[in-house]
């Protein structure tokens, strides 16, 4: 099979997912267009991941590190990559065989954009489910569409290295919603391309999903919203929409804190909401 003309590096972070990782790797090797390289970053697994990689997938680059979180693992893989394009895949997901080919065909030469994502099939506890309307995906200038929640799945993202050089990598200070933060930074400056046919099977419902390990995911989205509002990168309607989203999320977090008897935390969120409502500039 021919290699992609500009070179795609596949980055797969993993932690104690030896079974799903094998499925993920097999889905990459089954691509109709093969990538330049496959990099697996093992974030401190203790479940036989090293043995799987050395015995079953010796053609892949295997990087092992002490557990430092998914953002650090992805960033290490990106920094080690040699391709012009970065294709992300979470170790619990899998690609359909035409994932890379469909994206590269859509992007064209020169590429129509520097970030491309795809439609996906959702699997929950082994059964296919339909996403809600709020999860609907699209292309173009989608910054405002990205504000409520994450609408680009890392496992469907194909990103040109030059774009990451401009906006930076994943924020390692965020234990989750790190993808939401990156998409905000990218979509504030650039349009995205979108493959309308599903190219990814996204598996959920298992106990080690980050979204199940952390309560109150909007706590981390709030931090990402403050970053983008205070960055000077957004203006006009985009800025207004970001401030409105931030204040709504802060108010909801404040109400949740009151219910849990965390008055100091509630007051902090209310102060953030009041400051942004008053000035639209945020607290620096």
C-alpha cells in the first residue's frame, strides 16, 4: 500500500489497556493508506503492554514513561513524530479502514485546512448508540459550536504539525478536557474540514474513561474558556459567545457547589461569573 504523500504519524497514548490497544493498532495497520509511522506512548502501564508491543507489533515505535497523564503522553508522541501530519487515536477506540484516506482525499493538495475530523460511530458497553443533537459534528468556522462541549474527538483528528507549532500542544495542567482546550485554541484562528461519513468507532462506557473519573467536567472547561478569552485571540461575536458560555458554566458550578455544602467554592465560581458579566475581560 502506498504511503501518504506528506507523511502521517499516528500517536496512540495508552495506560493499562492492553486489550483495546491491540484492537486500535490492528485498525491502523488495516488502513487503505498506511501512515509513515505508528507511535505508542505507554503512560506507565502494568498490564503486559510492553510485551504486546515487542511481540505482536514490533514495527511500531514504542515509548514508555512513568504515568504523567494523557496530555503528556500525547505531547511526547507528537514531539517524537517525524511526519508532517499528526493523526491521533485513543487506545480504546478504533478506525475504520478508510479513515486516513478519506481525510487526505478531502483535504487535497495543497490542503484545504490544517485540521480535519470525521463523523464517528458510538459504541457504549458493546452496543451502538446515537449521539445527541448537541454532539453533532460539522466543518468550517466552528469556534462557537465548540463552546458548550467537545465536538471533535481526538481519535478522528488529523492535524498538520505547523498548526500545533502555532497554537501549542495539549495543556498538561488539565487532567481532562485537554482536547476541548486545544480545539478552542485552533478553531478560534482556523476553519476545519469534516468528513461526513463515519471513520471511527468510539468506544465508551468502560470504568477508566476520563469523563467517568472526574466529576464536574465543566470545572476544566471553565479554565479553558478563561484562557481563550484572555488570550486576545477572539473578538466580537466569538468573544461574546465565549463569555456567555463561561458565565453560564460558572453559575451552574456554583449551584452544584452549594448543593454539596462547599460554600467557599460556590463563592469563587460566582465571583468569576460576576467579573466576566461585568467587564467581559476576565480576571488575569
